[in-house]
C-alpha cells in the first residue's frame, strides 16, 4: 500500500480537482517569494522534485483555494520532506478572508495529522459529509513534523468530484 499513488487510490468517479481551481483568486499567506504555492499545486510543477512551497517567517502556511464550480472533496494528498513536511493541517470549507489572526476563531471542517507515510503522497480520507458543496477550501498548515521554523510542501493534490 505504501507504494500506491494518489491516482490509484481514487475511488470511481473521483478525480484530481486541479482543473476546477480558480487560479486568479488563489492565495497563500506566509509563503516564501522564491518557493511559492504554484510549485506545490500546479500540474508539472508539483511533479518536479526540485520545486516546493516553503513558509517564510515561521512554520505556518494559510492557503485559500477557490473553485470555478461547486465540488465535493473526498481526500487530500501531500508530499513533503520527512523533517520539514506539514504535520497538523486544518481544512475549512467555504470560509473566505481568513488570516492568521482569526484562523482559530472558527472550527475546522476537518483536521488531519500527517504521518511520514502521508508525506509520501498517500491520500488522507476526509469527513466527506463536511465537504459536499465546496466553493472554496482554506488549508491551514499549523506546524511541521519536527517543529522547525520552515515548512516545505512538494505537492498538494485535492481529490473529489463535481
């Protein structure tokens, strides 16, 4: 199972939701200017081992990903280094205009704690009922595997349906 790719782990009817992202409105707070969000999420970039998303001032990252149509999110997959890869990830469905100052004011739709196995791209199943009519997804990466100052994400894959 550990060698299973995200593609083979998709259920029937599930797809990579990359084509449904509204790229004009995507945001990422606390990203490094040289290692930004497209490196981890855009097709072609996220497959390049040399490219990654990296936090700037501390280990936290706050991503806002709107969609061009309503989607159903089934699972999420991450790739990252064992030491600086994300650990605690909070997901918020349809919460706009969140910042670091108010991210803890709202209960997350789901929280996942990523294991080293998950950081190899193994999809994490989400509370599917919480992600049925998703117009946007906010991803709060709270910390990383070792508590270091920098978090690195090589790939984020959103899996679901329209």
